C-alpha cells in the first residue's frame, strides 16, 4: 500500500505535508507526490500577469521556468524521501483555449473558466491510469480558492474513492478562518511530526527556491512561520469523511 499526495503545483504537497511524508518514508511506507499542473506551457506569448509572476520567481521563459520547478520538486521530494510524478496539465497561468487564447490573465483566485469544464474528468482519467487499488489518496482542501487547487480537488473527488484531505499551506497560515467552511462535515486526525521531521520539512520547502519570495518573502520568515505552525500542534491534521 502506497500513499499518494496529489499536489496542484510543484510545491503544495511538501509545503503542506512535508514533515508527515518524511515520518512515513522513515517507517518504510512508500510515498509519491503526484503534481497535477506540471505540464509544459503551450506556445505563445505570456500574459502580463504571468510575466510579473516570473519576475517575482526570478525565472525566464515559460519553458525555463517549468524545467526549473520540476528540478526543485525532485530536490524537495528527496529531502522528505518521496518519489515524484509530473502530469501534463499546464499551470493555469499558461493554459489556453483550443484557439490559443489565454484563459487566466487577471488572477489565479478566480472563477472557473467554462472552457475547462471537461478538464477535471481528463485529470481524473490520468490519475486512474496510475493508481493501484490499495493506494491511499491525499488531496488538498483547496483553502484560499486558487483555481488549480479547486481543479485538483474536483478531479480527485471525481475518482469516487475514499480520500484524505490536507490543509493548503501557506494559505492556512494567512487565512485561518477559511479552514472551517471547507472542512464542514469532515473529521480530522492528527499525525505527529518529530523535531527531525520538522527539519526535513523545512529543507524540503527551502528547495523551492524560486517560490520563497512570493510565499514567505525570505527563507528566514519561512522557517519561522513553519516552525510556529509545527509548535502549535507538533503534527499535521488530515481530514476524512465522517
């Protein structure tokens, strides 16, 4: 039996559950991180929003950015002992209509584009092709309303399998009141994380060097925020249907 953490982007599973993943892999539990929005960007000019995001990340072209982030993801996963798999759906800042028109140009916390109505089922089919019957699936709650997080949760729920849910970090840190609405009707279990697990977790997050400025401003702030989060519970909660 393996544990599969489904991650909207290259960093979400390690940000949210890196310490727990390390604890599991240290016990010999097979863990893989499957990133949904990990595909190559379609050809064409970037939107102003995407260019500004690249500037904050300190990256170049879309092709260079995706390659860089895949490498960061492999490094981060190795810090917590997990394997990785990258699916071919592009990040929302790159996705286009069949006619080549960019779908998301004004923000990533935005309503669903109706041209993507079939995308959750397409992703669910891709997940099904890799899943084994006894795999444990862990899915984001989609705290914060990022379009790719909502896409991922919907796709995983379309599988019709038992699920565990994790709270999306750093959105939970910045919007703690957003947790209650998305966990209504769910039960939770705390999974302990040791001090050594915290250190592996911090190392994993630090591997996403391109993302630190956007998410935490500095590595020091990241370590402080995540250490305080750990100190408040010494573990990670996972939610499930009650």
